[in-house]
C-alpha cells in the first residue's frame, strides 16, 4: 500500500499514477487514509483527465460519505480546467440528483463564467430535472441569451429533443434559425426544424428563406437538404461546399 501511494504521487506518467490510485481504491477502500488520499490527488494531480477520473471513483465508491458531496461541490467551483469542472457538474447531478441542495447548485453553474460548465449544467438539468418547473425557463434563456454559441446550440438541441411539444419551443427554434448570430447555431436550428416539425406549415417557408437568404453556405445547404426531404421535388441544393472543414467546425464561437 505504501508503495502504491508513493507511485500515485511521484511517478511522472499519468497512467502509472492512475493504476496506483485505482489499486488503492479497489483493494483498500476501507482503510482510514484511502478516501482522503484520493480526494487530495483529485484536487492536485497535474493531469486533467486523471483528476476527473478520480472524482468519478470517489463519487461511485463513497457517495454516502458525509464529506464526499461538500468536497466535490468545492472542487467543481475551483478546479482550474473548464472541461474537468464540466465533467464534475455531470457527476454531481447524476449521483446526487435527489439531494435537495444539488439542483440549486446546478442552476448556479448554468450561469458560471466558464461556458463548458454552463453547457454541462444545461445537459444536467434536462437529464435530471426535466419536469421541474424551473428547468424549461432556464434552458430557454440559455438558448437565446448565452454569450457562447456552443451553450446556445446545446440548449436549443435539448429543447427540440425534450420539449418538442411545448408551445414555446417551435417559435424559439424558428427564431434561432433566422436570427442567431452564429451560423452553427442557425444550422442546428434548421436541422431541428426539419427533424421535429417536418409537417408544421411554417417549417417549409422558413427553410426556403434560409436556403435563399442565409449568409452562410452551410446553413443554406442544410436548409436545402431539409427541403428535399420534407418536400419531394423540392429545389436542388444551393451552391455550397458539402462538408464543413475542421477549421470551420471548431473555430466557430
């Protein structure tokens, strides 16, 4: 056990450190120093993936320990990496969804300064508290007002998937398809309209406008492709490159 603890801290390779830490969690879960040691490494290991892996181990292995949730709440607020914090949001929400203190936390994280955390909070709310009356208004607000395009797109997809029949969802998606400043959000809205409301009378009209008027060629292409599916004999594809380049897909923000 002492050798594993030493390797868990001192080895320069993250895979070796992870193997040592998982060995401690598996074979000495009841040792009085194991949990505190895993918590310390989850907070301080230099590797982001390993920190998040250790959070998963602690949450799965000690969900009922009185220190686990308070510790993870603090860690989610203070880890320096946004992706790690986003993963922690999902772990907290999924593991302790029935704890009355957790949903308000996730609401707070939905307005966090880091967009990865906000996006994770939107997903967590839709997954764990879909029927709560506070969830839908918050996700609608993120779909329209969030400063980050990825967060708006995620919120829009969640709305179209889970609240398709809510009377406020279709108008919101239509508005995003026409007015969102980010072309990738508009494209997602166009595809959501064709997938979820193909028979809605206003869908074809909006898709025609996007196919003819959108300044982005990929949005025009998506709208034209959607029209060809929902309207047999519809217009031929607009002039556009058929695939976004990696740069176009990853740099749009």
